[in-house]
C-alpha cells in the first residue's frame, strides 16, 4: 500500500513516500517512479488507486495559483474541480444518484509550501499541527513522528530527516511499504 508523510513549516513543506505498490492479492512491485510528483508547481502525493495517481501525476497540467490567490480558495475553486473533471474524463470518479462523488485515492497536496489532505470524497483539510500522514503505514509513521519530537522541527533539513526516519520505521512494521524513500521540498 503506501506511507505518505508531510511536514509543513513557515513558508515550506517536505513530503515523503515509500515505493511499494501492491494489489488486493498481496503481490507487490517496487515503483520506478516516486508516489510524489511536481505538477506545474504543485506537489502531489497519492495513495490508493495507482490509476488516480497516474491521472493527477501525468494526465494533465495542474492550474497554477496566482501570486496573491488565497490557497484555500484555490483548492476549493480550481484544484478540486479540475481534479474531479480529470477523474470523470478518465472514468475513475464514482457517483450514483444521491451518492457523494468519490475517487479511488487519497492525496497530500502541497501548494506554495502549504499542505492539504485531500480525501476520496474530494474534501480537503489542513491540520493545526502541520503534520500529515496517509496510507497503510501512516499510523506507524505518525507514531514515529510523535516519538521523534516532530513538534521541535523548525527547518526543512530537520523535517526531511524526520520524515525519512518515520517512513523507515513504517517500512519495518508495515509489509505493504518498502524502500527506497523519496522526499520532495517545496518553498512558498
């Protein structure tokens, strides 16, 4: 499955991921490409359906926020509608009459150093602690971050080191995750 971790600082973010891909039968591969990509200035980390991540990573060019644009408004009015449109076009958006629209994945999105957690129902959230995890190894990674003292992280280098340690711990305890570990930095 996946371990995604993000730490947001003052004007920056660091996202990290493992590299294991698996199916419902437990067969796995080690991905040649990271589960995080930069798409027109937006970092996109995906877990769940590889198809959903493929569409977000390589299926289109993400609209870029303007210099003064409020990022909450950008996510609500531009990013999420474009995301859903591309999922609908790709046939991976599921909605029955009366149901909430859903896709087959969860995402950590970083825009100008601000991290958003996007759920499979297209809702997004931010966390006051500025720490985000997702995937089957996410809970282990979150526990590792807490034990390592994530609240003391003040720099990009400290965040990257802590994310690598947390994902390495998740890999030890979640057989659906594996090395190599990839990290990406973004600045406001």
